[in-house]
């Protein structure tokens, strides 16, 4: 069986502190590298972090020319739609901070259908990585951000979906989302998400307390199945953290 590195849980006092800690972790992961890759997430939990990245002092610390931005999942809507995850990331920080356009890698949600977009994105990731197979010793990403949905989903990997068991494909089209918004999705699979030096879950709200305790308690929910070739870190606000 593949060795799973220990999971680290970092508890912080507030959502504002969570965003700051996440921003510094991101900067640390992308600094000093010739080329860095970050896989962003959607939903509400990364939004404060995204805003910080466009502001001082964080903005000045990101080597924008050398960082490439991908997205772990997206809703199959145009980027101008408020539901678009990459659209939100662009509005909240990528455009404001002046990230070079060639460094931003959206999922082609204007393709004909989600699985077509998934194949295009898989090709793009493989071209960026420079190989068709992931080598645990050479991760695809430097940092993968992850969220935790109310049903235990992460990225667009929903409970009971066959996508949870995917071992070959890097990206999949998801015809039916398990939770609102009920639009088709495109998602990276667990093997692709695992190929990172750090996977960072962001849990920023007291509403996530119950689902987080189920995940950390070992229930077979998608977020629990997430694996990582590097460090697996949960950054959690105290109001959502399990009692000690
Ligand atoms: C999406 C997200 C999803 C999200 C969780 C948590 O496209 O819906 O990528 O996986 O991270 O649903 O959402 P919140 O951050 O809004 O709690």
C-alpha cells in the first residue's frame, strides 16, 4: 500500500487569520522556483485568500511571472457567469494583480460538453507536466487548494460518484452535480490532485463543523479519500474544529 504522510491540522482563530496563513503558505510554496503551479479551488472558502493575494504585502511577494494557475474543478458555465470558479479567481485576484494571461489555465467551459473539456484540460496538464504519467517524486503542482462541501465533497467529487474511484484519468466531466449549483462540472481526479507538494484544505466556517468531524472521524466521504504525495494540511477555523 502507498505510504500516506501524516495529516496536519492547523487551527486558527478567525477566517481572516485563515486567509492570511493560507496566503503565506502559498507564497512559501511558489517562492524560489523556476516555475510553480497552483491548483485553485472554488466555493466561498478561498475568497478572502484570493482578495489578499491582490493586496500588499502579499501581492508583492508572489513571483507572478513564474506562477501558473490551474483550477481543481469548475462549473460548466462561461467564465463571465458568477458561478464560474476560474471567473471568480480572475475577478478576485488574477486580473487585479496582473497575473500574465499565459499563466492562467482555465477549463474550457465553452467546449461542447463537459467530457470534451475534461479531455482538453487533461492534455493541457500533461503538456505542462511534460509526461503522460505522474511521478510521485516530481509532483505536478506545488500547492493544491481544496474546499469541503456540506455533503463531504471536495473539488467536484461527490459522494457515491464513480469519479471517486478513477485511477487513470486526470480530469473528468461530471454530468450531474451532487449538490447545488446543479450544473455539470469538470473536475480533477484524486490521482491528479494528489500530485502536489502540498494539499491545503480551507475550512473557514462554523457551519462546516459537523461535516468536518465526520471527515476527520474517518467516515468514507470524498474529502476523506483525498491523498497527497506531499504534505496534507487542513487549515481550520476554531469554530469548525473538533473538540479536543
Ligand atoms: C465547487 C468547489 C467545491 C467547494 C466546496 C466548498 O466548485 O463547488 O470547488 O468543491 O470547494 O463546495 O464550498 P464552500 O467553500 O462554499 O464551503
